C-alpha cells in the first residue's frame, strides 16, 4: 500500500552545490474506472540536512495521514513541525507529529553532519503557500503558527 524511501537531489545555487534529502511515501491504488486502471500518488518530505532518523518516520506518518484525511492532516503536521525544538545532536528527541504520534530520534554528532545552512528567507512563506495557509485567500497565514 505504501513505501518510504530516501533519495538525494543535487542542486546548484549561486555556483555552490547543495543537496536536498528526499523521503517519499507512495500509495498505489487500483481503480478500473481510471484510464490506466489505477493511480499512484506520493507525499515527499525534503530536508537540507541528513536527518534520516527523523525524516523517514515523519514521511511514514505524514503520508498515510494525508491519504486518509487530506490537506488538513498536512496542515497539522506542518504546525507540529513548527513547534519542534532546534535540532541537537546526541540527545533523544521526542517530536510530536500528527496529533497521536511521536518520533523518537537521536541526531548524529556534529562531525558527521554538514554545517548548518541558513534557512532561505521566505521558506516558511513558500511552505505556507504550498499548503494553502497564506496567499490571496488567506492573508493572515496559519492561525496556529508559532514563532
């Protein structure tokens, strides 16, 4: 029904090579009424840092929530992520996601991790617009947004 996998995407910005780590939850559904007899849809989580111990479970939670409850579930997941503490290596993190789920993860020590990248200005705006939380129809943004 679903599957999570990790991938690495290379991008160039301003002459510097950047990498995005992608985690995918796929759902295939057979439906003979559709032209090809079924459909495949996916939820993708992207990160600039290799936090596999957090992002893979996040994708495995967010994917089924989206397919069961729609966009509102992704809005809740986004709100939960906005409330997470700053990443710290070597500490067991308990990260709430999706209302009833908690991701327990320990991030790798700094020598294993790349240096922190600055979050591009407007990244929250882009995420909010993608989820329909801001824009012409909703100028205030997401009411539950913290920080």
